[in-house]
């Protein structure tokens, strides 16, 4: 089968198309014939090997030769003990542990997959498992009338998060680069900020900040929060995450503000509610561009360099 592989961390040009053996599912695993795999920022980080946590399992060289975790496709074969699926079933899920989605076939644990809703295409379904869960859990607890800010709002998770916060009745501010301001407005943002020209931590105060690209001082984040407000970050530099976990937690307690790293819960039980709302039309899936398997380097660069409006998808079959 054809697969996009890499053997060392680096820029997109370390990737190459290779012919590799079709993998066989072990006990509890499913082989999926891939129809589509969406690109996440985690793919870009694991390609480059930075931040350092992206090298978990492979400090010197990648633990998995093929990236791509948000997969959608057809069950091709099942291992012993698999009871929920059979060949021909249409499935999707976040295969974060094994990855392998930028290939014609991938192996995934049965537990990470769900039956694809008939109301979604494979391309649409592939956009939901990781980005949708981050947005769903990141905006949890939002109430009508609250002020919510999403930093990195023009990407996959941010686009879902802004829509969810708006449906909950919040006043939403989106932060991203200047090329995404109109896109954020189209998703319902009440205010938009170009981070290159304005410091969002000097605005507010906000009842919730969902930070998808944490790089700032915890004291700046605390300054932007209202009393009783919450700051949640997902991803960012290792130093920023450590500051939030240590200094941020203490500083928040002393000032009635909560600063934390969002511990994302994975699996079908967590992404299915987002898919249901997409099927119902309550959430809009915005697909920026669709690439082929040969164009995976360009797809990853578009996400990693901050150009994508919503989700980027690699269409395999």
C-alpha cells in the first residue's frame, strides 16, 4: 500500500511516499481502509518534534513512521475479540496512539472508533474527533451572557469552539492572524483580534479564555480574566504549559481565577455529541482545503504555518 512516511523529525520535506506492507490487525484491533484523514496541529508538532512532549515514545526518532490520527473509512478486517464492527462498516475516530491515517490502510483499536453518521461524508466525519472534542470540553460550563475568548480561533478546534460558545449564549471574541478575521466573523464572533497587532490579554475581562496556542505569561492571562473566570489551554510551548500548571494554579487560587491545562478526554463518547450537532445543522463544519496523499507535506504546512481556515483534510480514497 502507499503511505506517507518519515524517519526523522523536521520540516515537511522529510516526508515521502513509500510502498509498505498492508498491516494486519491484532487482537482488539480493526484495519480501516482510509477514505479521509484530517490534519491536526498535533500532526505538525509530531512531524517537527517540537514542543518536546510531541516526542513521547520517540525522543531521537519518530515512534510512528506515518502521521494522521483523525481517520474515516471502511472496516477492512478485524482482529480477534472485535465485536462492534465487521468488514464494510463505515467508521471514524481519533487514532492518536497508533496514527497511520496518511496511508491507504491504518490499524486502530476498536475502542477509538465509532460508526460514521450517515448524514456526514467521510471528509466531514474526519474533521470531528480531535478538534470537536477539544472545542466541546474547552467550552464546557459556558453560560449565556458570559464573555468568552478563543485564542487560535481560526483553526479547526477554534472554529468549533466559537460556534459552541455562541450557541450557549456567550459574547465571543476570536483571536488569530489578520487573514482569518473575516472567517471568524462568519462563524459568529462578536469581536475579532489580530494577535500580531494587539495584545488580547489587555482586553476583557473574560469569563473564559480557551487558549489553543499558549505562549504567554500566566500573569498576562490572569490579568485578562474576570473574578471567578477560567483559563484553559490546550497545546503550546512546554514552558507555557508548565507555568500554567505551577505558577498559574497558585496565582489563580489567590485571585479567584482558575488557570489550568485542559486534560482532553478521548473516544467516541466524547466526539459523538459534536457529530450529532453537526448532523443536526447546529454546528457548521468548515473545510479549508482537501489534499491528496501525495500532497500531505503541503497539507501539514498549511495547518502548521497558520494559514488554514477551519479544517484541512487529506482525501485518500
